[in-house]
C-alpha cells in the first residue's frame, strides 16, 4: 500500500533563524519537510538580526524572508534602520514587512516612538506594495486606526487575540488572521470560537516558534514541526477535514506572500 503524501502546510510566522535553533536547524527543517511544510515565513524583529535571518532564508527556498522592527524592541531601533529597510527592499525580494505593530502589554515601552516607527514602516510597505506582518497586543484599536489612514497593502495579524468585531475589521481591510499554539488550549474560549466561526479564507496557520508552545508541548521550545497539530486543532474546531483546512490556509498564505 502506498502511503498518502503529507498535507501541504505553510507556517506563516516562525523564527527558525533565531539562536534557539542554532544547534539543530537543519534537522528541524528536514522533519518539517517530511511532514509536508512547503513554506516558512521568517519575520525580522531587529536590524541586528536581519543578516542572520537573510542568511537562513538564502539556505533553502522553503523560507520566505520578511524584515521589520518589532515594537517590543523599540529602544533598539534607529531611524537609520528604516533607511536600511528601504535599501534591502530595493536590493532583494522580501515576502513582507514585519513583524511590525504596537505593543501596549509590555510595560516601559515608548508609545510615541512605537507609533512613529510603525507608521514609517507602513509607509515603506505601501510604497513597495508589500504586505505587512503585524504584532498587536492590547493595541488593536490604535493599529486599526493607523491602517485606515495608510494605503492598505494587507497582510497577517500574527497571533490574533482581539475581539470578533476587531477580527472582522481586519478582514474587511484585507488581512488574514494567524492562529497557532494558543488556540490549542481549552481555556482559550474566545480564540477557539473565532477559529471556528471565521471564514476559512481569513485564516492562516502559524507556530511563532520557538515561542507560544502548543498545549501538548507546554514548557518546551516550540517548533514549526508542530504545525500539523495546529492544523488538527483548527480542523476539529471547525468540524472540517484536515485536508480541506490545509489546502485553504496554505493557499491563503502563498497568495499573500507571493514571490
């Protein structure tokens, strides 16, 4: 009997370039491919990490590199990094600008500076006609206000955790919503309800590895090789086949990050 081929999956947000995978990145990637992963988006967080990310992305066509300045690291970002971002866009093919956004959850971050850096990156993305990968915590209303004022290029709201109304507003603006490890926890009632009720055309899968481990891997380093478990969770919540959810979410992601 011929074994069925694995389902085609795309991890729309994964930090496989980071130090946590330095010792076994090749082995993790090999397992991912065996499990059916055909794409892994690598989001940038600081200018200091862009070179390693780009080197990782250049090592295998499965990677979709994105560059951005993450709001949590706002103290590290300089205006010169925005100039370099524009230079990188001009010199190479990027899948998106990200991850960028606003974070009102972490104490001590400069909100005004976050807003300035975020809006600058939205403008850069619009000029380059690239989608954006959004990081948003406790700041959905402000992010949505910025998006309404900006030429809209769409993108992904990574690890979405907002309300149903906010979700619909993002979808209306052309965004997909990323669902990952947090959805696998039984206590995440609001998130699981959204994963069940949103149109599948609005959903992409992610792991955010090495962060946000699944309930079955609590306390462990998260990994893109656990993406099939995210798929299984979403399919079960929606009472749909894993094959259907895999096909549609992979199509959603590949259309967004088209090369």
